[in-house]
C-alpha cells in the first residue's frame, strides 16, 4: 500500500537557524566575484554571446566527489545567470546588418567587444548592461552590438578599428562608420553605482553634442523592421508592434524639440527648502546632478519625493538658479519640467544622472 504523506516543521526559527549554521541572509557578491574569477582562471567559464560554462572532466567514481561537483555546478549556474549577456537587447545580426539597422532606425551603434580572460567583461554584464535605466537609454538611442573578441564579427571590427584594450566600448556612426568615441570604464569597475553614473554622463554628453543624420525613406531598401534585433521565444516582437512601441517612446522622450512649459519671464517656486537628506536604505535613491558650471553633486532622496524637490535642491545649491528658469534632463533624454508633481518612483528617476540646463 502507498505510504501516507506527512508534514511537519523541521526548523522552528529559520532566521535563528540561518545565523547559527553560518547561512547568509543576503547574497555575498564579493564571494561570488572571487568564485567567478577562480572559474575564469581555471578555464571553466567563457563569455561570448552564449556565455556558456565549460564542464570539468574530472572523475565521478566517488559519491562524495559527485555530490561536490553537483554543488559546484549549481553555483556555476547561478554565476552564469549573474554574469550572462543582456540577451533581451543584443543585436544578433552581422556588423553590416547592425549598421543598416542603425541607419534605418536613426540610432548610433554602441559596440562592446568582450574578452573571456578579462573579468571586467563579466562586470559590465553584471553591473552595467543589466541595469534597467541603462537598458532604457540604450534602447532609445543605440543599436547594441556585443561580441566576444575571438568570433568572426569581432575580428572584422578589431581589424578595422584596432582597439588596444578589452573589454572595448565605443560609439560608431552607422552612416559613415566613424568611431565617434571610446568609453573608458576600467577605473570604475569596483563600484557599480559609479560605473553606471559615469556611463550615463558620458552618453548624455555625447548625445547632446552629436546629431545623427536622418536617412530618407526609400521603399526599395530593406526596412528597419526586417533588420530589428533577432530574439527568440517570449522576446519575439512583431514588426508592427515594435514600430508602434518605437513611435510611443519617441513621442514621449524628446530633448529640445518641445519647449518646457515654464514661461520665460516667470521664475517658478519649486517648493522652498528640501527636506533633510535621508540615510541610505530601502526606498532611497541617489541622484547625481551635473550643474551649469560643470560641477557634480550627489544626493540621496526618498523615492516618494516629488521631482519638484530635485529642482528645489538645485536652486538651493546654485544661487543663480533662484532667479532663473532651468530644466533637468534625465534618461532617456527628456525634460523633467512637466513632471514636477510626479514622484521619483513614478517616473523612474532612480539612481541616475541629471543635467541642469538654462531655459
């Protein structure tokens, strides 16, 4: 006869058990990083577009060794997920197809050539490309072309542009093929927040100072929807739906094309003194400001504070702003003036960089 099922409580107090047994309540990212570096050194992990974990051909003749290897495989799987490429925004075609898609969609090419032996390649996947704010910025203005340095498409790029350091991150004009700028990210590898802030700041400066040519519509040419990044499964998006999404994004995100609603001769009061800076913690975000004179300030805000508080803080720190109107430009590039009564969390103005501009 079947054995009757039973249920019971194995651990009376899970929190006490975790502390007593040495379990960790939170993930230890430093330990994960050390484990990752060790796997790379042993040749157990490669990055590329598939980010596959290489198997270890050791003997499995002893049960204890087999169990240990299964445990190690589980840890490797977690690391694989943590450091894997951002497949949801990778352009899967060739270099020529990426350039053609960039022309048709009027987007710059953001190139990332990675290298298995360089741990910074994995850090970029974990700390930069996985961030939703970074992803939104890239989707809005760039075609993201990421490859491992040893593959054929990377070799074409390396032969022509001759990058000296890896991982290599650069912006390329899809029309002319000119490499417009190289983003140096090495010195920010130790701090994910600084890495993201530096990247966003450099990208904003680039987009403000460079305008991509518009390609005239030609019905005989290959359309942008046919060259859209190729994805599979749940990530597949039909061409009409993608076009509609792009139109909605472009309608809501403009810089300079729509003048802010504040009248030129009236200085708006943004609410006076800003509340005291909160301690770091849950529902608290850090915003970096690039002021009119080039200075940079960083401050914490509660995620439920109004965007008007950001303007008030700038007026508080920059006296000239008390008698002049200005705008704060966020990411993806957009004016924050019409959004002053919204909260930071509502508009996703979180852990980002804002530039102050006179209007």
